C-alpha cells in the first residue's frame, strides 16, 4: 500500500494539472482565436445591444410573432440559466392536459385556422431552449402573423423561407426554422 | 421517416468503423510500449511524470498490486471531487458566486464521476462553478475513462500472455491512456465542437434584452423572503414581467469532448446534450454519437490485435453491433409510432416530440438514446422520461444487460469478455469438455469470478429498486403517476449500478435518500466488477496457452457470435423481465387500451 501512495498522489496531481488546467486553457485559446463568435455564445445584437443568441430560443406569445416550442424551464419559460424538459411521461394526464391547453391557446389566437396543429408546436422541447420549430409549425402560424401585422402572406412566406434550414449537409438532423431570427426579421420589416 | 431511420444507422456505423479501425491500431501500439512516431514529442512529459511519481515504467505488478493501485488512485479522486464541491464558494473561477454543494450531493457526484457513471442529481448551470467543472469533473472524465481502458488492457494481457506472473503497470497504463489516447482525441473534438457553436469561455452569465416581454407567475415572498400562503395553505402567486433572458456560459467545449469520448455523459448544463450550447447542430450531434462508440469499438480491434487473431475482435464487435441494431430498431419504431394521447389532444400526428429538440427530430434522438445507453455514456439529447413506454424500455434494458453493447470505455470490452467466458463455459457444459477461450482453460476460479462480475449489478439494481419502492423517501421522488413512476425508480437504479448516468429525470433524486442509495450502487457496480475481472486477468496470465485442436470451439465464427449474444440476452432476460413487466410493459398496455 505504502509504495502505491506516492505514485497515486503525484500522478493524480500531474494529470489533474494536465487535463483540468492546461487542456481547458488550450481549448479556450484555440476556440477564442478561431471561432470567437461561437465560443462566446453566438450572440445577436440589435442597435448595439445583445438581444439574444441564435442558438437559444425566446418566449413569444403575441399573435404578431411566430411562437416557438413550449418550454418547461422554471420559473419562466426559456430560462437560459436553468435548462430543463418537462419530464412528463407518455401516459401522464398532466401531459395530455398541457397539450390540450396549448392547442386551445393556438386556436384562440387564430380561430379561423382549422388545420391540424403540428406536434412540435404543442410538445415541450428537451432543453426548454429549443430555438427552432418545424417548417410545418411555421406554416401553421403564417396567416395569423401576416394578418396581425397587416403584411402580405407572400412577404411573410418569403421570410419563413429565408430562415428555413434544411438537413445539415442534406443528410443530418431535421429541417427547421429559427424562431428568434424570423421574428427579428419581421420586426425589421417596417 | 423509416427510410431516414435506416439511412442514419448505416451512415453512423460506416463512419464509426472507418474511424475505429485506425484508432485500434494506434491504441494497440500505445499499450505495446511502442509510442507511435507522431506522438514521441510527448514522451519527455511522460518520463517526467514517472520520475516525479517514482514510477519505474518497466516494473509490472500481479493482479492484486494492480487492483490496489487502481482503487487507491480512484479513492483519491473521490476525495478531490468531494472537497472541491464543498469549497467552491471560496475558490476562484466562480463568476455566479455559486455556494458549496450539499454534503450528500457532493458525495453522490464524487462517486458518480469517479466511477464513470456521471449520474447528476444536480443541474450543472445552477450548481457547479467553472473551477469545479474543470478541475474535478473534467479531470475525472479523463481519469475514469483511463481507468476503464487500463482494466480492459490488463484483461487482454491475461489472454495474450502465457505463464506470466504480472498483468502490467497500472501507473503506466493510466498515464499512457490519458496522454496518448484520450487527450489528443479530446483536443481535436473540442475544437470541432466549438466550431459548430459549443461555447468555450470564462465569462459570467450573459444577460440579453429579449424581443418580447415574458409574463410568468412566481410565488410571492414576504419581507423575510419566505413564500406567502393563502388561507388554504397554497402558495400565493404573483405575475411578473421580464425582458431579460440570462444565458449560462462557461468552458463547455473542453468538457463536452471528453464527456463523449470517455463515455462519461455528465452534462455541463442540466439539459445535457439537448442544450443548444452543448449540442448546437445536427453535425455536432452526429460527432457526439460517433465519439461515444469510438473508443469502445476500437478496443475490440485492440483485443484482436493483442491476442494475435484479429477475427476474435471482429466476433466481439459483431455481437455488440447486432444487439445494438435490434435495440435501435425497437426504440425508433416506438417513437415514430408515438403517443396516441398527443393526437387525441389535438396534434396533427402522434409522433413523440415531447422532450425532443426540433433540430434532431425523432430519428436522431432515438439513435442518440440507443447509443448513449448501449455505451455507458448517459449523455442525453432527448428526455428519456418522456419516451414512449417501449421506447423507454430499450434504454433501460440496454443498461441492464450490463453495459456490454459497446459499453463504457474499457468497461464495455471487459464486461463483454466476461460474457464470452460464460458463453464458452455454457458451450463446454453442452459437449462435456473443459471450456477454453483463446487457448486458456476456463476453470473454477475464473467461473467464480465471472459469476461475481455478472451478478453484482442485477443484485444492486433489483435490491435497490425494492428498497426505493418500499421507502417513503424513495416514493417521494416519483414525478409521473402509475407504472411510469416505477419505471423512473427502476431506471435510476439500472443507470447507477451499471454506471450509465442517464435518468428518467422527472425523479427527484437530489435527496439524501437517493444520493446515498445511488452512490453506493455506483461504487459497487464499478469496483465489484473491476476487482474480479483483474483477478481473472491475473489467473489467465499465469496459465499456459493451449493450441486449438479439433474439439476446440472456434470463437471467431457466427456460431460463437450467436452464443455470445444468447448469453447476454439470456442473463438479462432472466434477471429483469419481471421488473420490466411492472413498469414499461404495463404502461404500454395501458396506453394501447386507453386509446382504442
């Protein structure tokens, strides 16, 4: 045991220094030099003020904006300092109630819309910070936003198209629309 | 969507194999004490470490010496992780001023990160300072993975050597695994991730001014800061409006890289690899999935090379891959079939998007969930608690199989080789011959140790689950009603004892009861496997290596692969089907009945 103690302690210290100090410092240096925008949170500025991150969603509830995924973070939705999913199980009645309430809210904001609600628009994301919705979820909200803003449908459709990303490299992930970027583009229309 | 599900799997396996093959050659060189040419510039650092530590690199130990050194090294890790969490409030690199972590949570996290489990009772961005994240959590991500590799290499030496009294030098194995394998891979991977948007900085959390104001309810506090209650004892709520969003920051990319490569899985943030700052793009997600299986897959090739018959490595890899493909098929089918309750509540489809991110969707989330629980990683990009009943049963079962389907770094291979010993033993019983594996006679000592290694985790899982469902403190943690609540507890114990670390995260596990229960399960699940496995390594190394003859069961063909898969599934099924019937299976039947 005794002849194990020195190597155990010294190697633990040396490897801690290497992997816990030098390694993160090296990666920080490289990332800050090569990808400063990404390494610092992909922040978006408007009029010189940080208004959000292109990677982190925000809460929208006005009919004038596209709404994002429901967020289960606490105490407020889209809390960027406390990421979380709902963790509701598939047969939990609370899940069914929450989904019904979200459907009702969407219908109340747009009573004329009789289309089926895209499932991603009424289910909570994993992180509570999902910046995206599906193109179908954007299309579902198109008319409501255009009417609320007195914009032409074609104009809003063009903005949706401009903010829709396909699968990465045509292969990975799913097509999606960045909600914050789309809403900022809407605000910039006038 | 089914086509895409198949395409993603094929693409994944192809890229994995293309990378694991050369990495296997590299790792084999590293542990044959032949430092690869392109890494020799690190050799002076290695020698410096040995000189400071008083290690003679060419002095090897028997299995007992190896085991004592390894456990001592890991105990030091436990003390360090515990101490730093308790002290972080007064230490630097803590811009949010986060205070000391509670004693029971610190204990749990210390065991969790040392045992390569990375179960997290806490939420990262609300609990851990940057110093804690780097100086103990990132470090243990490396060292627990290095420990796993060392044990796997020691066991391989047991098969490869003949009439040897030693199985290696534990200090050399840990140092070389870190320096020549884990660190270079992590640097490359961390930089790639940060290019995709994973953050890497030491800034305080960033406040931004949101585009639209958010109104929400929170409990009203009195002047002393206590929550006000109304006449019925319910908390009084007040409406609050804010235009500030606070974005957590930190050195994430460096931790994220080794979190995947070391099959650790402990997230920097509470939402783990679902958080856009940890896993921002589908490409980052694909790379993370590759990183999880990369070292476990390449160790199969290392095994084949070191025992001098590459077909042996392919056979083990084939068995792992077949089980993996079956599991993925089951999980992704269940998630695509989805949850009829969503459709009934007004959704356009039943597709199970609850707890999933849009950029990953159902297919990439299902693939990730299968990979992370087949390996003992435990990182999540989807909330497993919200998977469909059968979709959630697959990760549970994969963990319960003992984390041998690729498994953890090192631990997957040594776990699978124990099952291989069991398989040749069963085959030997059937034909009445003394079983052999790779020319080594499998005798009563090896079988006793194999039985201990295979039975320790089911005992911990089933006894632990029984304790938790009987105890008031155990039931108090349940978040979802009915059979799903039982599944939450079964999942937690399966995850802890098999050192996975993912969770049905609705379970409130950051309590004294769960912190202690799961801490104990993690420790014994790890080291009550490692010690018997090192004992097997020592015993095998001392034996002669027999030549194969007409009566020897070949262990590189399809027959053996099926026998191996059969052994894994048989043991898993016998241990766990009754428990699974009470959780996910009941819930699935309830879901089907209610909606037809």
